[in-house]
C-alpha cells in the first residue's frame, strides 16, 4: 500500500503517524523530543524503516506541524507545513465527527482550545505562558512526591472530597499540593484537587470568553488522565469524547492534509492516483511522476544541523536560523522582511 506520513514536533513529544490510502492509521510513534527535534524525527523515521519495514517509495506525501514544524518540514522536505490549530481541527472532523463544536487539547508544555462551527474553526486560543494549565504541572508535582504520572488518574477518580489546590500558576499549585499533604489530607483527595486546579486554570485562561458547546473532544497527552477528564466533565457538565488516536491527533491531521495536497497536485495535472487493492506499492498512471517532495527514508543517514545569527539590517534585529544538509544551506527563516528567507 501507499501511505501518508504526518509528523508533529512539539516541545515534549514528537509524533509520527502513517495513514494508508483508505484513511486508516497503519502505525503511530510517540517519542520524547528532549530538545532535539532533528534527532527525534530521524529516530522516528528509523523505526518506520527498520521496525515497521516501510520503504521510501511507499510514502506518497508528508506533512509537518507543531512548534517545530518549520524545522521538521525542512529536514524531510515536507509537501505541506501547517499550524497545530488546523492539524487538530482536520483530524477531529475527519476521524471523530463533522459535528464537533469544541476541541480541548492539552499537551506537555502548552494547551489550546478550538471552536468549530459547521466544520470550520471560527475561534481558538493557546496557552504557552504558564505551565499550570498543561501536563508539565502534573508531571513535575507527581515527580516531587514520587508518584508515577500514570497513577494520577486512577488515584484522582477514587477521591470523594477533593482538596482545594491553587490554580493561579504551577509554583503556587505545587506549594498548595505539598501543604495539603502536610496537613494530613489523603493523597487521593490532594491529587483530585490538583486535577481540578489544572481544569480551572485552563477554563479561566485558555477558555476565557469562549462559548464551549457540545459535542466536545478532549485530546493531547493529558487526555489519557482519567482524573482530568472527570474534572472537565464536572466543570462543563458535558460528557467528553476521547478520540482513538488522542495523543497523536496533530500528526493524524497532517496525514489528511498531505493526502489532500498530493491529490490536489494530481488533479491539477489531470492525473489519477491508482491505489492497489492489496499488496505492493501505491502507483499511478505510467505518465505520472512521483509528486511528493519527501527526501526519503535515506535522510536518516544524512547530517543535518542549524546555525543562527542576528541580522543588523534594521531595528528589528531578527534572529535568523539556517538549516544545513551535509554542509549545504537548504533553508533560512526567522526574518520579518524576507531578506534572508527568500
């Protein structure tokens, strides 16, 4: 079969998804970025090649998203690069329901809300300033008291009387958490209070002024946490929908966008992509060239690096980033005027 590859490079995780021509997710990879986006992307591609057994010729199109989408797009020579709002909206509408009205997304370092109307994103907000409305608050506090992050949800839903934990910021939240334990409040109640605090912060900041209507989808890494799900449902008085691929929805969305891009190119050229019924590589008519720009899985063995410098051409003093492939410049970005990026 032929596959479309979606790559979502975030501050905490790098996700890769392979979707076949029938829009079925064939394989997904969830990796820690660890501040090294290039290394994480190459590690994911290595898994596709050596463990999954995918060949370059089987990948028909590639799309990238996330905070590291530009860099990832340059590394793989993506066919399309899109923001997270678009990627998450497309994935939700395509895989859950075209009737979804609200998307709640909470990751490790940021969170977002997307308001949809008639299948179109009409409003959104993101929180990238404070960690109190993100998964890192749960992760840091859990680590402080020796609790595995996977145990927070099961402990929280057992609570009958959640503690009052501050939601103003991650620092105050951690202080209140420790103080509550020192007062003798049961661990399950303190953890439930922490989940409630995260939800309050999210709704008071990211969701402030937003008309949150059902059906509501909750996705991102934190959507795995049963305690946070319960806190959201109690606060909103609505049942949340958790998608099948909730942790990698950004990458799923880019698979769909890459497919649309390639099929659009084929349409412009009056060509038809012929997908085999079973087995083999997706092919096209004999006159049709390979449409994807993807470098291929061989780029795993290619040396990539980035360098920066500050442009002093005007008062903006832009920080310019240059990407190199085997020592050659392949892309430049970061300027406001286009002097370097063009």
